[in-house]
C-alpha cells in the first residue's frame, strides 16, 4: 500500500497531534436511518507506520527506537504472510501478535512524534477529499471507520477493509450512536442515551409494521 503523495502535503512538525479524524453529517444527526453500511479499515495505523518508515524524513529518534521500528516491520510482514495459518493453528499467538502490532502506535507516538503528525495530516487530507467526492453519502467518519449509504468512491486509498450492512442507525453526536445489525449495539452513552435507544426501537418497530402492510 504505497502512500499517496498529495495527502502528505502540508505536514507541520510543530503542530501537536490532534487525534483521529471525526465527521458527522449534520443533515442526519438525531434522525433514525435505515440501510446504511459500515466500512472498517483493517490495521490502518500499523499499515501507515510501515509506509511512513520508508519516507525520506529526518526522524528525530535514537538507534534504540530505530531497532524497535525495524522489529515492528519484521513482525508486521511476518503476520501478513502467515496470519491465516496462525489464526487456525494457534489462536492465542494470533491475538498476541495482533495486540503487539496495534499497541506499537502508542509506543512510536512517544519516541517519534513525527509519526502521529504525519498520520494525522495524511488522513485529514484524504478524508476531506473523500467528503468532497462522495458528499451526502457519507454519514459519519471516526479515524478508521466510515458509515455511508449506497456506494462510495474510496479514491486511491488502497488499504484492506471490511464492509458490513447496518440495518438501522441513529447518530446523536461524535462517538455517540446506536445501531442495529443483528441486534442493538451502542457507542458512547451519557445524558438522554436511553431515550435515543427507545427512539430507534420505535423506528424499527414502525418500519417492520410498514413492511407487513399493517
């Protein structure tokens, strides 16, 4: 998965990392929806770390950190080549390696802050393009997850991903939503959350009644 040059433009190493990209389509906030899709990028940050390590940047880290990066890349490549066999034959090892890979982002963020800055800029630039091209089809974005309707153009973003059907969903605000796939699932909580769950359940009930023609 080579990086796309245009999304690397505008990197400022003097800026603090601001966290993952968040977007909620204001036209669908607090409105129950039917027939959405959820796209989940697989190991998004680890894949970006591997590619960023190939860039010709002057990373301000010591030799020990470089050794850790090299070890991470070796582990990543091994896992990509053998993960199906490992998952079938040694599930505990599979979980252990995957956990190690996913935790590396936190480690590299402390020793080499350029990595999260590059990742933040790269994803922000990509998601802005994605929103411009796909418009109202995009419902919600949170770092490595996209909710959308119909079909969307992912542009040239060649990262493995899974797409799941979401039967019903209700977005309250960033990081707070309720959805139904096979059963009701929630993200977030807080004030009026149970009321929102009840709203979605009533919407589902009314839709089922409508489908039956009652």
